[in-house]
C-alpha cells in the first residue's frame, strides 16, 4: 500500500509551509506530495495568507525535492486551456527529473470562479473529456510530428506538441463518484482512478464500474491503479486524536466514520479494509500543515506497518 500526503492549501498555507510539509514527506518515507487546485477557502478557515497556484507551487517543489512524486488532486479543467496545461505539466516534469503526475477534473467550486473572474461553464464534463484527449494527445505525439484535434470546445491545429515530458507517459489521474461518464473517462485516459472521501462500500462499487469500463474499452482492469483520498487524524492516545480533530474543526466520531482516524492500529486496520476492495494507494488529506509531529507519527507507526 502506497501512502501519499495530500494538502489543501486554499484553507491557509504559504509556499514556505508547503515546502516544509513536502520536505517532511520526503524525509519520512512517504511516496508523494499532492495538493488541491483551488483559489478560495472553504468553510470556516480564514484562508490566510491567500491562495497559491498548484502548478507554480509544484514547479518550486520540483527543484527542492529529489525523490517524492508530485501532483494534483485535481487540477481544475476550468482554470487552464488544455494546450497551456500540457506545456506547464511537461515543463514541471522536466524540472523534477520525471516525478510529476496530473490529476485532472472538471472543476466544481463555483464561488471561487466568481471570486477570480474565471468562467464556469455548464458543460464542464464534455470539456474535461476534450481536455484529456488534447493533453494526452500532445504528449503522445512523436517528435517531429504534428497534433491536430477538432472538438466542440477546443481546436488544435498543426501543433508541434512540444515540450515533451521526461517520462514516457506522465501518469494521469481521473476520479469521482459519477456512475457512468467518470468510469468511461478513466477507462479511456487514466493511469489511476481515485475515489475521494468515500466509504469502503462505495469505493468497491465504483472500482467495479471502472474495471468494467476498462474491459469495455479494451484495457485490462488491472492496467489502472485504484486509490482513495481520505482525511487523516492519528494520535498515540484518545486525547491526542481529540486534540488533532479539534485543531481542524472536526468531530472524532465523524472522522472515524468518514476518514482515517484514531490510533495507529485503528488506521492501519481501516486502510487494510480499503485494500481488500482493491485500493493500493491512499492519499492522506493532511489539514493541519503546521503539525509535522503528526506526519512523524504516521510514518513511524502507520506507514511502517504497510510497507
């Protein structure tokens, strides 16, 4: 089971804070550092000092880390044109020496679009499908050849399809709860399917849909990695769990029901239950980015038992 650290900087984090978490992620043996792609805080958080851009952040981290993989859960398709995104991600892959992964989604948080003047079209899923086709098509085009695409939303004409990433194929993540279109898009374009903030039963059901869609698309169901994203709150004892839950404004019982919370043994057991339904990777949503002791505990008493 791979354990990756997943952050939500829109809730309040500077680049320096993110850098400290990413370095701890690397030093403590985790597989990867991922971040959300949002420009507006959610809920009661103050969001200070203000938003940071996902791909600018990852470009910086690419130069300041050496081992961990870096990526997004998920880049909002509404924020970037697909051709520009393909250039950005390929360049950051070069800057990292080939450690980048792209999670790409349709975009959903309308308020942040209003706050920063970003269009929020109704047909985001059809746009996402074209974005996936263009981004992956540009990267897959042989050097010296040209790429063309004619869709309902985007047209690409005679593109040199440059620059190329270091990796022969940058892993693409698609995720979500949709019962029909989401599995189909994952089966066609993704290397990994991610189920965010879902129960074991719902994860098993959605993984089954994706596996069936992969077979229909002529792929082996095991060609994809299946993963979950879940909030994490671990403590050496009940008092420490309660303190960490309070720090992120959550209830312990709710966290235990809907996330990974409790003692290291409890969390290891629950991760194992997700593994039993097909998940081989878990993104630990770390909400208190100043609590690096939390990461040390997870590394020492959770990660160490899952290797």
